[in-house]
C-alpha cells in the first residue's frame, strides 16, 4: 500500500512539474486571442441609456478546447474616452450580461469577475466560458484561421467625453491570465493581440505612437479573410488620402477613405461590402492607397 501511494505521489508530482514546464514555455503561435480593433460611432456612446456596442474576441487554437479564460484590462490611451462593460438593469454582472456568444461552443458553465470595476479608467475584468459536459459538440475544435467566438458588450461612460482611444489588453485578474484548457486537460498559454477602439465620429482608427517617417501600406490582416479585414497605413505628412478597393476587372468596388488627413498611422476596416452595402463575392481584390506623391496597391483574398 505504501508503494502504491508513493507511486501515485510521484506520478502527480511529474504531472505538476510537466504542466509547469509547459506553462513556462513561450506560447505556440497557433494559440492566440485577438481583440477586434474598430472605430465606434459616437451615436452609440455618451449615456448609460445609449445602445451598447460590441467588440469581437477571435481565437486560433491548435487543439480542441474545453475552457477559455480572458483576463482583460481597459485603459484610455488618447483623449478622455472610456468604455465600460455593459451591466444589467440592476447593475449585476454575469456572463450573459457581458458576452454575446457567436458560436455554440465555450459558452456554458461560464462566469465573470471584475476587479477595480467602476466609472474610472483603467478597469480589469475576467470572463470565462466552458463546454457543456453532456454535449461534446460544444467543445471548440482546432481553428487554423481566426474565428470569432464571443462579442463583449460595452457602453460608454457618461462621465467622459465621447472622443478618444480605448485599449483592451491582457492582464491578470485574481492571479489568472488569458489561457485555454484543452481536452487532455492542460492549461495552454496564448499569444494575445490587444484591441484599440476609437470612440469618435469617424470610420478610421487613429493608432497612437510616434509620427511616421515615411509612407507605408500594410498587407491586410487577416488574409485570406472572411467578412472583415483590416488595412493599416502610415502618413509622414498631412494631405489628401484615398483608399479604394477594386475587383480583378479593375472596377472600383468601394472607397474606404477619401479625405484630408494629418500625419500618423491609421487602421481601416473593410467588411467585404461594396459602395451600396452589398456583400461582394469570394475572390481576389486589390486595395490602392493614394497620398500626395505616394501610390501603392496590394492584393487580398476574400473567402466564404
């Protein structure tokens, strides 16, 4: 009997050390959490009674997942804009008052906790969701391309102006970081990509940072993409800027930017729609940036 318990203890110790070693390793690039970056129209902000706005959480995962924890920190980076997790009518916080699930997975036995949650920035919050133990179909299968699984529901705080940039980054809440749990089960560290929300009357997101020294047009991300993709560009000086999307026949599909802009870095979201608001078909598209004496075109692929 003593030998049995000794062997059991050694086995448990080995599992603990192995799990600790795994968590100490850098995250696998195939495991990630991405918070959506987007402009937020000021019409959706300003008072607690204003409509909520939503921020998507995307994931990629190399293994099947039974549980996911998102520990996030909200902070104002520019101006005085401030986003607040939406509350229920009684002010109570729970999973369904914060999260709109976008799939049938990782939405059961869920909970949320909040640390430092009030009407002052920064705030920290933790949201966790798991699978239904009686339904294997609610386990999240491996995703090689990013997939939207949750939408966080926010409102703007009425005590702050409706102009500025809010960042959502990873943190620790009650000592918990962002992580996945796979079916073995093992805790899995994730790569985290923070999100930036620009609360302002504009369709273009200003990215805080030093003034660019040269023009630059990035490759859209993600690419290939489904439904939404982001295009960033840098302007070393002010001037008229045009960003347009064309099909393979050279026909203009949509104009994403057509205005005078100050120097800086911008992010523009394209939702795969034409100028009339219709969804375009799958295929290759080109986007072209014109800015003063700079002109560049890149290719992107929309898939269904």
